[in-house]
C-alpha cells in the first residue's frame, strides 16, 4: 500500500526547501481567494448576459459583446515582447501580468490578453504559463491544464478533418486525392517526437491505405491559427472551409469544404471561439484565448480578444511569444494588418540572466566579470530595440528582476537600454511585490503611449513571396542572404501560380537565436537563413516558410517538467511552476 502521507511530505520537501520561507508561485496561487468572475466581468463593463460561467472563476465572453460596443473608442494597445530568450524563459508572461497589475496600482483601467497554455510546454521544458510569484493569472491550475476545453476542441476539429479525408480516400476517393501529396497532419497537445513522422493504414484494406503521415502539436495546427484569426462564427466557418488538406492528381487543391468536413469542424469550435475571462491576483480582467506558438505559428492570442479588450479597457496589454523577431513581428505584420490595429507602445522584456547568457558568461563568474558579460550580451538587446524601431513604435524596456540579480546588474541593463534608444527603461520587481513593483513600469508605458508613433507594417502584400521572406530575414533577423532548398523553390512557384503570392508570411524558426541556428547567440551578422520548405495555410491566410531544423512537433527533454508534477491525497496539485 502506498504511503500517502509520506508522498505528500516528500513532494512538499522536494519543491519547497525548509530553509526557504518564500512561497512558490503555485503556493501563492493556491492561497489566493479570487473574486467571483461575475464581479470581474461587471467591473470591466460586461453585462451578465454577455458572459457564460464556467464555475466561479472562469467565464466565456459572448461574441455579441464586441458588436454591442462598436461605437466605443479603443484603448491603447500595448505589445509585450522580449529579447532572444534562454531555454528557461525570461518572464514575459509575468511582465505582461505585472504591467497590468501596475496599471491598476496607479489608478488606470487595464485589460490583459494572453494565450492559453499548451500542455506540451507545461509538461515539457517550460512548466506553467500563468505568470509567476505575485504577478499571476488565476485559477493557475485550471489555466495550465484543461481550462475550458478550447485546446481539446481544436485538436478534435483538426483530427476530424484528417479522419474524413482518409475515409474519403478509402471510399472511392471522389476528390481524386494523391496520397503522396496529403499535407494535412493530425494534432496532439503533448510533446511527442515519435509522432513527427509515422505510417498509418496498416493492417489491411479495412484500415485504409498505408501512407506516411505525422502529427503537429495542437498549438501549431492551422485550426489553432484560424481560431486565433476569425472575427466571428461566419468568418470561422469560411476559413475552415478554405483549409488545403491535400492535392489531387490533377494538381488541384483539395479543401476541407471539398471533403464536407468544415461544417462539423465549425460545430466543434462554436464555444472555443468565445474568449475566456479570468483575473490577475489583483483583480484585473484577463482575456485568455487561443494558443499558437510563436516559433512555428503566429504566437499571439485571438484577434477577437484583442478587439474586445480594446473596448473594455483604457490600456490593453497583449503578449507576443518569444523574442520581438518572432511573435511581435507576426503580431504587427499579420494580426494588426488583419484587424486594422495600431499599437501604442512595445514593452521589451530583458533580464540579467539572458544578457549574461548571450555574453557567454561562465558558471563561476563573479563581480565585474558578471557585469562585463551583460555588456557583451547587450548587443542582443540593442538588436531587438532596432527591430522594434523598424515598425516605428515607442519602446519601453522592462528589466524583469530575479531574486539572484544584484542592484548593479539590473541598473546596468536599464542604463544600456536607454543608451540604445529605448523610450524608457524600468526595473520590474512585480514577481516579489505585485503591482506595486511594476508601478514605475506602468507610468513609463503611459508616457510612451503619448509619444509620436509612425507604426507601419514591414512589407507590402503586393511584394513577391521571396521579397517578403527576405525582408524579414534581412531587416529583422540581420541575415545577409536567404537560401532556398529545392522543395521551397517548387512551393514558391506553385503558390505563386495558384494565386497565393499576396498572402503574408509566418516564418517558422528557432526562437533561441536571431539566426536559424539555436547555438548562435548575441546579435549575429553575415549569416544565411535557409528555407527548406513552405506550407500554405489557406484557411488562416498566410504562408509558413520552414527555416533551419525547426520542428512542428516538439519533443521532451531528459528532465521534463512533468517529472515534478503530482497530485496530493487531498486533491492539490504540486509541481506546476
């Protein structure tokens, strides 16, 4: 018989050393008593009949809430981005949450917009994704696990299309599908490298025809991209029907509409399209919706939540995934173009640890050598400030302070940020102090929102596919040149001939370097970006160039975060960070 008391004691000791009196992020979240979500909705100006309750702490916002506020002026749009991150993450979500709490601390009316966490990173390398310390969104456990079921709905819709396509091939193949040109993959919200390339249809004709296939992680599915870009149910239905799932022997695109799958897919997503309403630890509203990754998708929460959030608050804070070269570029060039949005300010998150990493600091470095590593690694911060500058938006650097950072180290990062042209630079101490610790950051952002703004997209949709790719590679990544593999060149010719050349591009690239090589740190120059293939997301409305060795299904590492997650006898979860 298992010793449940010993299990509980061992788990708590393993995660919370006795000598450490500082509570973990999970402990802080579990000890917090959230306000009823109805009260959060009412304070944000939502009517009771505009929300659907999912218990006491979660709700869905009906799409009618946006239409009812069509005459309401938009608030300021603030994009939280980051410098090139380390594998451990730099606290961009924590900064987005803390900025929202900081606005509350100085008497402003903010609304926060975040993506829904994917189970892949939660149980993989990243752990939880609701912020940290005293800058969190709650209910933390629900957010990081099944939440309101949106992720499952996306996976079900994605896999329904795959199943209906294979059934169509088996039952006479009326769409004349060339099985060697099936582009649609199944999806799973778990990091599982073994499913990247598989063989299906084994076991005889009753199980279909054998062919190679594969899985994407759910966050990289085109269905997720569509959910994040659709304006309403009609737009969702139309975009689902436009998905290209395969090509026929006569080189015709076979769509979800051709396979008569789009209607059923839309039904599965009819509730998932509604933004989820939750709250920060200090009671500000948070719209948490959709979850596309920024390295293999467009990396931002839904356009619907952006549009609603801008109507509900004076300041709408939204987070873009990974560095400014990834999620922010896609937010500006794809999402803002689609939604006719104009950002007022960018908050660029930097940390002492990340700059020391880019400065190749040794493990035994102390004193002046730690400061010297920051100065060496600051070339990465400088490059990201230049990237923001390409779009003409004011930028405030948030130095996200960690417990091990010295006063001299965080002050040096802020000083360098100002030298490199940041509109403002403030130390963010909200992990330890909540909204009060981000009050100065919030004031700096308020000031930046009133600065001159010449926001513009990076490229014209009338540019060729290669011109768009090369504009991003050279002006954003700093590349000297772009090399196209034979398969990529063939796809460019095919998509151009098929009338897709006027779509934006959504670059799939490692987030760990400005180049396509994750081992290259700092601010590399004189390198070549290699484009090995291109996928057409005809439903979402963009092309996806695959750069370097980027994978659309991540794998688990030697010590995944799942090792630390467990359930206590009283039902409490431990190990979500």
